[in-house]
C-alpha cells in the first residue's frame, strides 16, 4: 500500500502524483515474478503481467507523446499504435527489460507533460 496519495494541489500536481503512484504499483505488482510467471496467461486474451507492462509503455507513448506532445508515430521510440500490438512484445525480452523500458518511457512522459502549459482537451 502506498501512503503518498496527494489530495490537495492543482490539477497537474494531483494527476502527476496519481500517475506516478499507479506506475509504481504496476511495476511492484510484477517485479518479483519469474519469467514464466510473467508470461503466463490467466485469462483468454493477450493479457499477461509482461504484456500489461508493454501495454502501459505503449499507452504512455500514445497519450503523452502522440496525443499531448503531438509527436508523429515515427518520433516515438517503441510501439505507439492504438491496436492489439500494445500487448505484444519481443519474445526475447525479459521482465526486467520491459520494466526498464516502461520506466524510460515514463521519464520521457514526465519531461513532455511538464512542458505543457495547461491541461486541455483537444
């Protein structure tokens, strides 16, 4: 359980803190899994623990880089399409590789999100 919930501040502070907290919780939920556990399907879909991390990294690229920062898909490092591919990855990637990539992508999201003048919807 995390005790760093921010409930006061401006919209950006609250959203940023909520996203960081959820990112950490996702990583913490899978970090200690073995490779076979990380790839195990518990439901009849592409959803596995490692796939969820891949999907979260793609969502970061799609929302923060493509939508908010207005990058072209080709400017994103990694998968950034809105399709089922967000759940797939390289079969040779380890869980540690996927977590590291997710952390790298969230660092980039922070950088671009921090440059936005305000939270507006397009």
